[in-house]
């Protein structure tokens, strides 16, 4: 694959350099946008631009760069290796001081806790994009410690607009992340008023609702320990109580094609990449943040809604193995967007707390992103360039 990229690169580069930077949607036909061809082209353009950033002194170079690919582009043996590595993380013991978080039994739980603990600082805040970029990098590193040396896979939701339960990612085979949750009939439509918005949002139940029943991560081979915290939602998203007891249970999933059709189809992802020229509008729209748009949910919420179940319990959503692939795809959308005007897309917007509650001042690129003890603290500005080598060295194809 790496070799292939090198062979293809000059081709990609020579066919894309002629494309003007300020692309409008009008540059693509509706068919190209809806089929994902436009997004593919934008990804190739970003890739060509990322490759121009290598230099001999750079600690990230073509021999080292990790190639992040869509699940379907990865060979089946590699997919099995990925699944094995996730299971390896979930079998290693917790490294937190004994008694600090009683429900964190394994290293996987620790990583979930690292997210839960910081929920109020890393969502609808200036740290949202950079934190999740570093957080999934940390997971990629943990996978490497467990024998998976390739780039973190991503999930392109647009490929599954007809039903994620039909996706190779969730078909229950041994090369999937397991099946849908067991189907639970007669559930009510889920309605809520997103924070700051004044209209209720309704999403019909998906095709599962219960425990993942077949394939990797089914109820006999994968256990969730932390939470649930979904009922603890309040406006300031406080950190959950670390002293809650262990709550062993299955992985709950409720795949939802409506979520993909409404918020995360190819047209949607392409829209975010092409429509905004500053990070406030880009992030705010992608997140359905009332400070930027009247439209709730959108790409980020829609991506979580497409998986459903525990993926909707914001604090512990990383308990869902597909979380990492979904956030890789969100990172990819940001990455492509950044590369369309790289020099001007190195900053963050919004404040240091969720919805600026409590008021916290604007985040800056000199602030630190912390995931200790799993990875050292890093400045936001060191997380802007994925081929900078410190600490990032990956591209998306
Ligand atoms: C909903 O909120 C917007 C501003 O956020 C406001 O302009 C509009 O009047 C509100 N609508 C209702 C029905 O309250
Ligand atoms: C997302 O796609 C849906 C369905 O095509 C469309 O109604 C919606 O306006 C799109 N949203 C964005 C932000 O592109
Ligand atoms: C914070 O950023 C916003 C724009 O995103 C700006 O309007 C505001 O003045 C900034 N506040 C401070 C204290 O710099
Ligand atoms: Cu998150």
C-alpha cells in the first residue's frame, strides 16, 4: 500500500495541482457529490498537499508515515489483526492507581475514562478537534503496542447510507466490529431539545437496541465497565463520579440509517469541507452548535447517532470500538478541510469549556491537550499538522 501510494502520488499531484484552491460546490456535479467521487477527489488533493510537507529533517517521512484507510480498503487479515489488537487493549490491566476509578478494570476502560473525565472541556469547546485528533492517535499507538502496526482505519459513513447493519463493518462476520445490537421492537422515537436550540429533534429507533450478539465484541467476549452516564447529562457536562462501582455489561448498539441519511452522507461531508473558510464556522456547523448554526446534530452528532447505543452516551462513547473509526473519519474531514488552505487553517475557535459553561476564555494554540497518563501533554499547535512528526505522522487515503 505504501509503495502504491508512492507510485500514485505523482499522478494525483499532477492531476490536482490545476484545481483552484477556493473550490465551490459548483465545481462538482450533483452526481459526483452524492456518489462520494467529489470527496474522494478532495481527499486525493489533501493527500498530495500533505506529501509536499515532508522534508529530510522531518521526523515524519514517507518511510514512516501511517496510512489511514477506510475499513473496506483494508485486507481481511489486517482487519482481524485490528480486532485482535482492540481485544488486546481490552485485556490488559488498568494502569490507573488502584482504587482511583474502581470501575476501570482494563486499559481499554482507562482510555474511555480519560475521555469521560474531560468531557466538559473537549466537546463544543476550542479543544474538540485537537483533543479527538490526539486521542485517536493515542489509540493508534496503543494498537501498535498490541501488534497492529498499520494506520487506524476510518469509517466512511456515506458508503452505508442504505443501512449500516449491511456494512462490512457491522455484518457480524469475523472481519467486522460485530453485529448490530439485538433488535428490540416497540421502542419510542427518541426526542430531545439540543442545548441552546428551541426545537425538539426526533430520531426513530434503529435496527438494534440491545447487545451486540454476533461476531467480535459480542456479549460473550467484550464487557463494558464504566457508566452508564447518559442520564447524568446536565448543561455543564460535569465529569462523572470516579467512585461508581464496576458495572459489567454488554456492548449496546442500535445502528441507524436515518442518522446517515440526514447528517453524514457524502453530500454532508463534502459540504463541510467546501463551505467554510474559518474554524469557528467549520467546527460549529459540524457540531450543530447553536453559536454557529440553527441546525442541531449535524456531522458529529449524526455520526454517533448512526451507531447508537453506547455511542450516544457522550462520556463513555469510546467504549464502542467503532468510535475510533468514526472519529478518524471526522478527523479526516477536518484534515481535508485544513489542507485546502493549510496556512490559514492552523487555529482553533471557541472557549475552554463546553458551551463556555462555566465561562473560560478562548482556547489558544498554546494551550495543552492532556491525556495523561496515556500520552504526554501536547500543545494544540503541535496537533495541527498530521505529518509534522511531533507527535503526529499519518495521512488519509
Ligand atoms: C428559536 O431561537 C431563535 C434564536 O436562537 C430565535 O430567533 C427564534 O425566535 C426562536 N423561536 C422560538 C419559537 O422560540
Ligand atoms: C445533509 O444531507 C441531507 C440529505 O440530503 C440534507 O437534507 C441536509 O441539508 C444536508 N446537510 C448538510 C449540512 O449538508
Ligand atoms: C474570543 O473569540 C471570539 C471569536 O471567536 C472573539 O469575538 C472574542 O473577542 C474573543 N474573546 C477574547 C477575550 O479574546
Ligand atoms: Cu468525544
